[in-house]
């Protein structure tokens, strides 16, 4: 099963809020997921980012590939540090 780390949209219309999830690459954006590893609220001032770095690193080691947006968010959260594996 090819897994992706991506954003799952939640919240009302016009009040977007995202969860960072690990999901099968074939499942829809807001569909079934394997694990939730964080939250992202771009509407807060400043934007709120909460990521479980240990779980994120574990899923990256297992071969999960992050989307471009999630990759930049994980860099902000410090997941891609010296001890993190190189991204595919």
C-alpha cells in the first residue's frame, strides 16, 4: 500500500482547518485515513501548526511520501532535521 502524508480539510465553508493525516494514495482527500499526526490552521494569526514529530518521522521511515505542502509544513515543524531520513 502506497501511503501519503497529506492534508485533510475539515471545518465550515470559508473556515478551512486541516488535519495532517497518513492515507492510502488512492483514497479521496477527505476519505479514509490510517493515522492523524497533526493539525494546521492557516486562518489563525499567526498560523497554528501542531505536528507529532515522532509519528511523522516513523511514517517517513516506513516509506510514506508527503505532498509538497505537507513537506513544507513538516520543515517548519522541524521534522526534517539532522536525524530525519532524506525525503524521496
